[in-house]
C-alpha cells in the first residue's frame, strides 16, 4: 500500500541556516512520482517539484534542492540559507502510475518556522 | 487571473444545511479533484473526475457528492453539513496528456459548520 511519512511535525530554524525536510515513502510500484508542495500562511498549495521513479538525479533550484534515494525510499528537501519567507507547511506526496489513477497520497506535512 | 478558482473562499454554516463549493479552471485540464485538509492529517481525497462523464470516490467520500458540469467546472456538495466537516477544502486539476499528471491546486475554501 502507498504511504508517505513526514516524521518532522515542526522545525524551527534561524534565518540563514540550512534545513532539511524528510520524506519517506512506501510503494510496491516500480513506476511512481514524488512531489513537494508548499503551503504558506495564506493557505494556498504551491507546486515545487515532481520527480519520477526512474530519475534519481538530485535537483537544485536556487536555494532549494532535492535528494531522491530509492535505496532508502526517501525524497528529502533542503533549503539552503533559509529566509523568513520560507516559513510554511511543506507536503510530500506520492502518486503511483501503474494503478492508472495517479491518485496522490500526501504526508501529514512539516511546518517550518524560520526566525529572523 | 488564477488558473484554478474556488468559491466561496470562506463559509460559515449550520448543521443540517446543504452547502455547495464550486471550482472552475482555465488550465484546460481534464482531471479534477476535491480534497479536504484537517490539522495533522494532511490532504485526503474526497472525489475525483477524469472527464465529464467520469466520477470516482476517494478515500473519504461519505457525506459528500460531486457534479462535473463541464470540463472546467467541478462542484462539491455537502447534503447535510455536520460539524466534523469543518475543514479547508481544495480543488485541484491535472492533465495526464502532458505525461506528468502534476496536480495544481485552487486557493482553498475554509468551511465552518456550527
């Protein structure tokens, strides 16, 4: 069965610190997709990244980077030199392609507080 | 203008009332979804639709119904609202034709049932 675990409920860091948000997933499918979304205090959900199961290359986008490791079923998200504007709840999600439905399973989210 | 819009953005209602939440999209996507978000539980899928003639239940469909009036419109109804349906509701869209099926979310509707 699908499952996404975000064990860190809340993390607080001081501005300019680096922070890593953990995401561990479970799936029996060989073809699947992983996602990260950001939910700022205003409430909307903002898409950050999508990664498919065949692409284990790490990705960097500005201060954001993602580390996908199939061996540990993890898709961790690192923010370098955090800023107050990074304060938000971050969700990791899994979608299995072989089921044909592409339904998402979300983790419970990690609340990141960046203190000035 | 936003690609995915939801109306109303906030709603307070009483137990037993019928409520409809509406979602419209201009992204041209074929797939639409309704989720609810509760503190500590993340997002859970209520219903999803892959085209106008296709409606499917998600993991928590009891107490809800949906209507796909057009490709661009997907509404969620609470026939008789109850307090534990107080939550933040999100509509999302995706387009499998692009090969990614990435879901894009509306701004959310905060519903309070008294």
